[in-house]
């Protein structure tokens, strides 16, 4: 990677004063001036050679005539973009384990939108709060002192991270608290309690409702319940974001359900990580895109997001249908061996594997230490090596880990992935967590998207395969998600906007993380600024923690 030498002038007293947006800045010397880059402003417009001045946490000058700043940075030969927004992130509590957000900030992410797939950090019951607190205290030395997403936002303001954080509220979290883990409809009383909690969380700054309908207990909500829940968002502009009930054989019905929720609740929709999974369903990608286009023509504010890989990550238990996993992990494990249910479970699992391809389409990621021999391995190869039948190995791993085994499913089409990423209604997300190649976040074999997604979009899909243009790719990870989440002052480069900025070298930027060796930082991103704070300089983390909670306007 080419390195840049940054030119610093002497620090000037008085620089760094926070200015309110919308003031005339010309008379004041900027703290930081970024010169010589091709600036992509996040709206999708082509790049322009302008300079950008930053004062305090805001962009205070954009143009060809920017006066000298207290610090000058030479970015000739680089592209400069708004900080990247990950509209479907699983960084969540790992930002408390390592607040440098290493795998994220080094690919240019400056805002994580967490609380996805129906699974936000709370609201928790007393028991679940105690359990989470105990687990984080013991395992990471982290003290959890909040019990809902709004409390998490407050915590991120008190104890900064390198990246900004916004959060949705998960219907699964609400359902677990109010209804429990049972597969039954919520009563009217339960539904109104869940709606009240959602309303409170939105009014405290959360930016949408997520569901994860392939997971329990989120998926125990039927469409009517989801419409009721989503209707809390009406008028706020915040989306109902859904990891849908199905992404393979019943993909089109699942999209219909998601759009139906948006239509009846009259709220914007975000289809999470759109894909047509399993070879026999590849043809459905076009049909899925048509459905979403038609919904927009009918007046539904529908979009989708997608990560730039052809494999997905989930729990090994997701090889089994959610209807057979009700009642929590223990009940599920008992059912795997119960003669009344075992055969049905085995059949469903084998069908799911056949849908993906074969047993080698399943790659194990995380396990406990006792079964660490399975990490990173394909189930077919591993079973052969150990002289066991692959399904028997699956059961062995689930039982040895109390149900908690991570997996990667290799089951998507490259051509579809390109089409989905390039589609004008699509944004890009990582769907990944925050990791680091050292410390507690360095264990296991996570999906490489947690390290590589944004660099892979700009390197592989823009430069190498030319699937989409650079201005369009940048729009999909900056201005477009900011608008979807009604964030007025992020996602673009303009006067008064928060100074989240990324400089990268379009000829170098690339992901390095692989499925075999995931703990590797992206390259070609020498500078990242978060709220005016230089966090990556010359490709290295400065240790600065400029991130903060990003709250919505409420109004639910
Ligand atoms: Zn998901």
C-alpha cells in the first residue's frame, strides 16, 4: 500500500472551537484542511477536485479557495468520501469490548447501525440483564449498566468508541421480554406492551424496527403482529427492516410479506441482506427485484441492502426450521434426540443442506474451546476425516455447544450478487461484527465481511469487476443510508455536516480477510475522520475515540 506523508502546520490557539452548523465560517481558520483529493460528496454525483475544511466536529468549508487551516493534510491522488454508514451492522456490544472498532474503522466505517435482525441489546428482563451482565463481566471485564437500546446509546456517549452508533429496536427482543420464547400469537395486552416499549425507544432516539423472522422468538410474530408493531413508526420516517422469514424456497412470499407490512403500516421498508439462496432459487433474484420495484411504484418507500459476498453467516441451528426450535436452546436440543421429533428434524436439516448444495456448503465458524477442532472447517470434509456421518457430526457439535455454533453457508450466486449490489434501490451493508486481530475479538473464524465489506465493494466490485461506478458505490454506503434513516447531517460532504470522512486510494483499496484467514484489515484507506477526530492516519489507528451516539428525532 502506498503511504501518504501528511503535512502538519503549527497548531494555532483557539482552533477546535465547536461551531454550530449553518454559520458563516469564512472568517474563522479551519482546524483541518484536506487538500487535493477527488471529493465524492455522497449524493452519487461524480467526483470534484475541491478542498474540505473541518472545524470542531463539522465540515466548515468546501471549495477551491479554502484558506489555510491549523493542520493541512495533502490527499493528492486519493478519493475523499463521507464516512461509510453500515446500515446493517452486528457490531453492537463488541464496541464495549474493544472501543477502537478496529475491523470497522479501518475499512472506513464511521457509523454502525445496529439492533438488526430482530435482536437489539434489550429491552431485557431482569434475568436476561443479569445474565448478560455476568457474562460480559466475566468474559471481557465489561460492565453492562443499561438494559435497552436507548440505554446503550447513552453508554456510548459516556464511554466513547472510534465509530458512531445508531440503533434499531428488535421485535425479537421485545417479544422475548413480553411473550417469552413460545411459538404463539401475542395477546392484545402483550402487543400493546410491546408497542409501548417500541414507542419509548424510538422517542429516546432509536431509528427503526428490525425483525429476524428466521430466528426465534422474532419469527413467532405473524404478519398481522408485524403490521401492528411497525405502525408505531408511522410518521417518523424510520423503516421497518427485516431479515425475512425465508431467503430460499419461499423468498418471493417472504418479500411479499415484508412489503405488505410496509403497505399496511404505512412505513418505509428495508429488506435486509437481499439474496436468493440455494442453486434452485437463483432465478428468483430478478423476480425479487421486480417485486420491490413494483412496491415503490405503488408508493411504498422500499429499499434493500446486501453484503458483497456469496456466503452468509448464521447459527448452525438455522439448518433447522424455526418452527422446530421454539422454547429455547435446551428444548431444541432435547427434541433433536426425542424419537417423536428427531426424524422430522433430521429430514428438515438434510433438505436445507441439499438446498445449499452439499455438506461442504456448511463451514463451521465459532465453537467453544472443547470443540475448537471444528472451527473454520467444512462439515463434509470434517465428517470424512473423523469417520462420522455429517448429520451425526452436526448433532454432536450442537450438543457440545449448547446449541451455540456459528456457521457460514456457501449458497449464493455471484451474478445475482453483482446485480443486487448494483441495483439503484440497493445499499451495501456488512451484516458483520466488529473484530480485531488481537485480544478477545480475535477468536474464531468470523465471516470476513466484518473486516472487508466496504473495501471489497470499492476494490473488487468497483475497480476490478466494474459492477458499479465509484460515485454510485459511495452513494450506497453514505448518502443513501443516511437518507433512509432520516439523518440530515451525515452521509454527505457539505457545509455544516458532521465531519465523518474517509480518504482512500481507488487503485489500492481492497479487502484482505478471507473465509480461511478472516482476521486481516482492509488496505488502501489511509485516513478516516470521525466527528472531526483523525482516527486512522497513514492507515494506522491513532487510538482516538471520536464516535458518539447518533439519535433520531423521535416522534413516535
Ligand atoms: Zn440477518
